[in-house]
C-alpha cells in the first residue's frame, strides 16, 4: 500500500494569532511512476492562504528533496485544500502555511496534523 500525507511543519518566524488548520485536505495521489521507481520523499509547500481559507498561491520550498513526480502530485493537490484562515483582532487575514507532504511506500504513515501557519 502507498500513501501520501501532510505533516505539521515548523512554525514560521512570524507569530500567528490563530493556528491555521486544514479543514479540507485531500491527500495527493501517489504517482504510478514514483511507485514503480520506489520514490519516496517530502515535498514542502510554502502557501499563502486567503481570508476565505482558500490557497492564493504556493511555491515549493527549495529545501525539498523529492522527485519531480512527487513535487507535481503535491502541487496539483495543494490548490484544492481549504484552511481555517488566520485571525487578527477577530477578523480573518491573509496568512502563510508551511505544509510538508510526505510520500512513503510504507503503509504506516503518521497521522495528518495541522499545517504551521502565520499571518502577515
């Protein structure tokens, strides 16, 4: 069995007034080519989250060590995710999330916790 999962990232340098959590997140499909080639890795996505909880944009963290197929799978799934927006003074604000997406061929992947977040 193969699985992809997201894991909690390291907190950003900027403080958050509310912990941004996923409220809808579908795990990316594990690419057949990556399964065939026994590729595993973690894709780290740096995401900007709108006041409505929808991703506005993202980029792949340059420290990511994963194959292009795994990067594409994580990237394709990222814009479908939904978050609880960051809050400041009781109002939603644009925030940032660092979301590691782990791809492992081991069926025993860790539980999917929340993303690290910060507001701007």
